[in-house]
C-alpha cells in the first residue's frame, strides 16, 4: 500500500477553490487564513514528519471536494490554532470575523476531551459532536475533513493509537457522515478504518480485487459501451461511469456470509443525466435490453432515503451473463448523494435542491437543534446518548406500499409513521392499518420488508392525541402536533369572535358599525396585526380583552375606574425585604424552596440570619415567636431552584419531551431522577425558574402531555 501524499501547497488549494469560488475577496481571505495559520504553527511538525501547515492545507483541500464555502475553508485552515497555538478566539474575531472564529471554536470544542473511562469519553464525545453539528453543521464537516486527513496519515502513529482512533472513527464519525449524507468522506473513512482495524481482511479483499481487476475492467468497459450506445440511439445526453465498490462495503457483505465470487454488484455502472424523466426512460430502455433481477429495482427518486439520497437502482444480467448493479440519477441527485448536507453550498448559488432532499436535510438539522436544546438542560449524559442513538444514529428499516414503493423508516416505527411519511393527508384520514394482509393495531412495530396498507376514511376526524405516544418519527409527531395547533387556532378564533360580539352587545354597539373599515384600520395599527381574524385570535387566546379592543376606538373609550400603583420596593440587593431590618443575612429554606410569588414567612435562626419559608411549610409548625414578616424584592431578577415530581405513564420519549418543553419555556434543569414503578414512571426534576407564574405555566404545559398523569411541586 502506497503511503499518502504528505506535502501540499497553497497553489494546489487555490486551484481547487477557484473551480467553484470566483470572488477575489474570498480567495484573499483564504490566503490570509493560510498565512496566519502558517505563521502560528511555525516550527510544529506532524507525527508523519512534515510541517504542520500541510495538515491544514490537506484539510482545506478535502473541504473543497464537498464545495465548502469561503468561511469554512478559512476555518479549515485555522482549525487547530486555538488548540495548538497561543491564538485566542478574540484574535480570530479581529483578524477574520466572528463567523470564522465561531467555526474554529466549535471544532476545538469537539476536539477537547479528557476523560477517565473510555465509555464516559465516548458519551461526552457524542455530545460534543452532536452539539457542534447542531450549532453549525459546518463545524462537523470541518471535523470530518480533519479526521479524514488524520486517518490518511494514521500509519505515522504507534500501533495501539491507530486502533483506538480507527475504532472511534468507525463508531462515531462514519455514522455521522452517513447521516449527513456525505458519502465521499464516509466511504474513504470506512476503508481507512478497516485497513487499521482488520489489516489482514483489508489487504485480502484488496488483493482479490486486484487479481480480478483486469477481467472486471474489460467487462465493465464493454457493458458501458453497450449501454451508452442505447442511450445515444435515443438521443439522451448522458455520462456513464464504471464504479468500484468500496473495500469496506465488500467486507460488510462477506461478513454477512456472502462469498467473494457471489458479490455481484462488484460490477457497477452509474448513469448521470439532466432530468428525472430521463432516469425513468433509461430504466425502461435498460430493462428491455438486459433482463433485470426481480426485486432488485429500487426507486429512491420517488422515495428518497432519509439522508436525502435519490437514485434509481437496478441489477441486470449484463454482458456475458455478468450481473451489473446500475444506478441512474440526475447530476443534481448525484451531488446530494456524494456531498449530502454539504451540497447545500454548491446549490445555494445556482441551483435549487430537489424539494424532497432539502426538506429532509432541514428536518435532520432541526432534529439536531432539538438535541442541543436537550443538552443545554444538563440532561444526564446517558439519557442524552440514548436519545441520540435511538433517534439519530439508529438503524433503519425498509417497508413497502402495496404498490411496491419503498420507504425508509427508523426501527420501531409504526403504521402511523408510515402513513405520515406517505402523505400528511393519509396520516390525517387514517382509520386503520393492514400489514402483510393482516389487520394490525396502530402501535404495531413495523418490520423490515413489511407491506403496509393504510386504511383511510373521509369521515375520519383526524389523528388522536394518543398517536403522539405511538409515533416514532419526529416527522409524524410534528405533523400530528401541528394538526392540533391548527385546530386549536380555529377554536381560539371562534371563541374570540364570540367574546367580542358579546361585549359589543353588552355595550349596545352594532357589530358592523364597530368593525367599519375605518375602525378596523385603527385597531390593526394599534395592535400591529393584519386582519380581523388576528383580532379574534388575540381575544380568544387572551392576549387582549374585548374591552381593550373596543376601547381602542375613541368614542367607545372608557377611563379605567381605578389606577393601582404598585408600592415602590426598597432598594436592596437581597431577594427578600425583611420588615424593619436593613442589612441581614437571608437564606431560602431547603425544605420548601420558596420562589417569588409564593407567600413567605421569615424564621429567625440562631446565629444564621433569617430563613425564608413558604407560609404553608410544615416545618414552620408551632414556631410563631420566631417568625417575622418578609416580602419579595421585585427589583431582583434571580433564578430559583424548585423540585417538581412528574407522574407519567411509561413512554419512551417522555424525558426528551419534558426536556424540550423546559427549553422552550426558558427553564433550565439542574438534576433529574427517574424512578421506575410497576405501572408508571416518576421523574423528580430540579429546575431553575423565575417565579411562581413561570413555574405554574411550565407545570400546566407538562400536565397537558397525554402520558403525564400529574405534576406536583415538591415540599419536604
Ligand atoms: Mn487537525
């Protein structure tokens, strides 16, 4: 095996950049990043012996293969400056800009791991990767490029380190590359991992491939010419490539018990054309000339894979009876297939991504965003990793529609997930499901190769809230949720209109007079809304009272009868104002955890100031002579710790959804305990809140979850 190329030059990088970036300012920024990095890393060398700057150039060059944008290329060149030189983030911000500094910082955050046990490190690593990814997916793409170059030069490290790096790469980075659809990097990483983890297997396969290479090349060339001729006859502009399978993918097949000689898709062609229509025309032409193998035809154009991949696949008996795996796709689809999320860059400027792959990528990124929100809540590492593994990196299953369309879904998906994947309308009018000709319950767990038929009815009244507990995919859940929010919105509008009508009747104002064009304009300007529907909605959702809206029109305006002024609180930097005492030590009691808005009482301790309890705290019983009046200081905006107990039915995503709700409610979680009981689950969580109102809103939101039985504030 030849060693990798070791030295790179700036000219090489610039040549590759210029292929797709033609702005002078872009090129000069990249040059500046290069000079900066070269200067900072001066005197540093790689384990493989050459100057450090070569690693940075190599990383940037890898990034050009996925058409990284200017800032990402700069960050690629600078990615080790924070970690390995005296450079500060502020310096990067000043020299470059905050976006580039942010990217470099993100990469460094992922790289910085020091942990005692391997498992713990792995968990933290996942966390960092996912966090990095969700903050800005470019961070993870830089990390992948960095790792790819490190893997290429892995031979320079001692044996033991090689295995460790390779293992980590295969366990964490390649699945992430796969999920982001960056096939190019994923596939090279896998081959490199195999080479170091199982060198004998790797070289054995490589040798076998070599031995049969000439024969294969000849057959492929012949088949390629034949197919190309057919397409030319039909005036289809095309490009055909002979394709070699990666060593790793052959290894996976051998591992499943297949013989080397039986791996028929060793011979493979890829046909690229301009339009989707041509893809389907070509599949017809090929099948009429070469007999296809039944069940090997897959239409990933109509049904893209979760990572956005689109293509037609078929396997046919080709020249001399050799089996050929043929992929047919458009140039656009090829771009997504090779570069995944990174293809956003290439497409931003001139083309638009196919809708399906774009929305799937966005959904993916949104999911990562949800994961980072979880992380903010200080979820236990274990729960975090489990949710990542289960939802992001889990294996997928393939199921079929009765017509034979194939759908990719995460393991554990139900007919509900399937229905929503097919179409939102199918999901919303679903009344039952038939799998492999048997009626199944809606929570049936779909298996690989199931044929799923969804029964629908025009009279269906839509999804039930219970479905939220059954559905597995974020997509289905979001659609079910949005069905309900939409419905709730309609209810608010109706309610708001009624309330306004009622109030107008009370004031003996004619409805049509009140909503004259002139008045409407005044009201809408005032509340900064756009239509009369918004007014109803705002009233219905209690944003404004009907009286307030009516009062916006001068002639109906009534002066408020009484104006209440809040007494000005004393200026003190304590949370608590103690009657008659200015500077005194005050503690909030640990038993009842009072928060602003609670009725409170001070208890004078022996030598430790005043402890503040809620007035219903059982620990205060019979201690009247030591009590003192206290009140909250409205000037202080602190966060307070309280414990709440959540009684829930067993439901896989409960924790995840509680976390999400906390994040969206601007509540951070301090600790969390899960207590599994026979029929239900108790979560004891400590949260930081602003005040009683904040806490109560959160508790009310939680108790609206269908699987949550009750939510209580805890008092010892
Ligand atoms: Mn590096």
